[in-house]
C-alpha cells in the first residue's frame, strides 16, 4: 500500500507559506460497498471547523483514512482532493497501530482523562509506545510532503508528540498545535503516567492553542507544577513562556463556525421546504432539539432523565413539545459506546412508553448521519436546543443552532461545562447537566420566556458568534503564530464558495 503521493496542488514557489493541516483522520470516511471503496465526507467538529479554512486557501491535509485495509490511494484520493479544493495526504496505519494508538491511547486514556472522567481510563503501557510510534509515522509523512516555508498546523490530542518527532528527524518547520478538547486541571492530568513526557513534547511546538482561558490556565498550572520557576510573560489571549532557550506562545482561541454559510444555507429553498414539512408533521407541537455524536461526554442519559422529569413535573407541556434527539453514530465498534447506545435506547423506550398518547410521541430518536439540509431544517424549526455535555472542548452544535435562527427566535439551553459557555453565557440559559431538576426547570422556563426576551437573548448569541466566526479564529491563531492572516496564504485559483462544494469529497 502506498502512502506517499504527489500533491495535486503543487507547492508554490519557496518562501510562500502553505497551510499544512495534520489531524488523526482525514476529512473523509471510506466505506467498502460491493468490493469498491466509496468516499464520503467525514463528520465531527474538527472537520466542520477546518474544512472551510482549507477550502478557501488550498494547502494540504494529512491524516489517516480510518481503514487499515489496502486502498489504491492514487485513484481513490485524487478525485477527493480535487473536489475538496485542497490535497489529501493519507497516513496508513496497521491493525496493531489502530488498536493501540487510536482505540488505546487516544480513546481509552486521553479522551476520558481530558474530559475529567479518569475512572474510565485504561493506563496500559503498550498504548504509550504505539502512540509515540504513530506520531513518528505522521512526522515522516509531514517531512516528505512539506517544505521549510510551510506552516504545520497539528490538530488535537492524538498528535501531541509530533513536533518532538519532527525535531528528532532533523526537520525544521514552524509548527502549531490546537487542542479541540478541554485540558484538565492539574490534579486530574497528573494521574497520567506519561504526564512529564506529554508536557515536554507539547513545548516543542512554536505555539499551543486551547479553546478557553480555563484550559490554558490548567495547562500552565501543570507546567508550573513540574517546573515551579517557570514564568509566563504577556497578557491577554496569548502568553509566552521561555524554556530551554526557546519561546513558546500559549493562547486561548475559542473555535467557531462559518456563520455566514450556515445563515445563508439555512435560508435556502431546500431548507425552507423541509422546515415547512417538519412544522406540518409536528401538528403544532414545538421541538426541543438535541444533536450529538454518540459519546459519554455529551450527557445523553442525564438529558433524557431531565426531559422525563420536565414531563412529570409539568403536565401542561405534554403534547405541546416533542424532544427530537439526533445521535450521530461514532466509535460504534467500541464496547463502551455500544453500552451507551443501549442505555440511551432503553431510556427513550421507557419515556415514550410512559407518556405517548394518540397522535403524540414525546421523543423522536434519530440514530444516523443527517443530510446537511435536514440538519439545518431541524436547527431552524426547533424552538429550543438542549446542549448539555458533561464536558466539552467547545461544542459547535450550540453555535450552529444560533446561526440558523435567522428570525432571532429560539432558546439555547447550554451546559456550563461546554467551552462555548464562556462566550455564550449572556444569551443562553446555562445549566449544570448533572442537575436533572435544574435542566428540567430550564426546559420549562424556555417555553415561558416572553417573545421579547427570547429575541434579545438570541440576538446577543448571534452577534457574538458572527463577530468571532471560524475566519476570526484562524486569523487570531495565525497572527499569534506567524504574524499572518488567512489571506496571506496563497489563494486557490479556481476557488468556489464553500456552499457549492458542500456535498462533495
Ligand atoms: P465534537 O465532539 O465532534 O468535536 P461538536 O463541536 O459538537 O463536537 O461538533 C459536532 C459536529 O458534527 C457539528 O459541526 C455538527 O454539525 C456535526 N453533526 C452533528 N450531528 C450531525 C448529523 N446528524 N449529521 C451530520 N453532521 C452532524 C470536537 C470537540 C468539541 C469541539 C470540536 C471543534 O469535542 O468540543 O467543539 O471538536 O473544536
């Protein structure tokens, strides 16, 4: 199997920087149908955030395709690169690497630990050895596909030791890292057997980005715990630490969405007609919406219990509202996720069994990837969004919901443990997702707010998301990393606005 291939977007003259995004997965999902590979767009928050940026400016995206099977990359991926507007460069993983690096270190150690769920961690030593091995592998692919003027932008917790691997290979590049998930407080992070190695490896990047000030503070406290004399300088969103003769910038950059694209698309004829159809089929009942990947960090059982309590405590809302919970399949081959799915389905069954009456089913449960038009129609139609993760780096669903509420209607109920709460607290109804009674009350309150208050809250939410959209995010990161903005990177010649490319790749 070949993993190295030529770029379809050749490197521009040297001296001009390109963006080289690196993440665990490429923004595609491969599926074998009838012996042939099919390429579909990938999902999740990282893809939603980074795709519009690269589509705008070209460049490379390096990552794993998600399969350990043989794929003929030359024929399968070239088409995908062309329609994406940037080049996809696959990293290939063996079965053992996928098991120990991805399912092991990333999913059984870092994901639960960084979401404060340390009792779910499996600190298996072999996972760490594979983590280092796979990070080295990514570094080799970066080395053979990038040039010294490129900016290597590494995303997320799977790839925290890449800058160290590049240095070990003697490759000098400007490197940046962005952590999409939270960074835990010191007493949780220090349970990690490889805590010192991870902190040291992260300091090999030129810039480290976190979602919120809280995450950045946690990280700096961990550094100071290991090296008490370490000092930071600067103020505001980006600080500097000087360590071993190098200076590393450490910033908080709350990630966002392509606000205008969501707003324009949600006003399209296709979405409008779905909205009309949805409203008719709800027979006057209002929609409370949840949209989440299947994950134990998203607080799904707690949310369902809160909805049940709202129906028990406030019989007047029965029939007047319907809870639509969309769950996007994720990590479905992992036992823990299968158990969560079973738990969610049992709760949905119990609640529907208890409250359904002729012509009204309280919970509509959707377990699949929705088409984008369909997702946006749900966002637009829902009077209330319930976004109640027990912990989340940011949560883009909260922002997408608001971007689609063109008429400034709709109420956002948001967990105080989502990174988004820092920016959206003035417009959202904030809740503690573990406080089932508090969430039930917030659901009831959302329905009793006056139209004026709803509008004022939604306007505040939309204004703040529009002002700090995904382009603002990338510009602030690049400015801190390189004193550059997105527009300083070469433009793709035949740039097509993202809305036209939406369903491709
Ligand atoms: P995720 O945990 O994947 O992201 P989130 O930020 O909510 O969480 O993003 C989910 C994305 O999937 C959204 O863009 C949404 O539109 C999309 N999606 C959801 N349901 C869908 C459906 N049914 N069909 C199609 N698409 C769907 C991680 C972190 C987050 C952080 C992001 C970005 O865990 O905290 O916000 O990265 O940094």
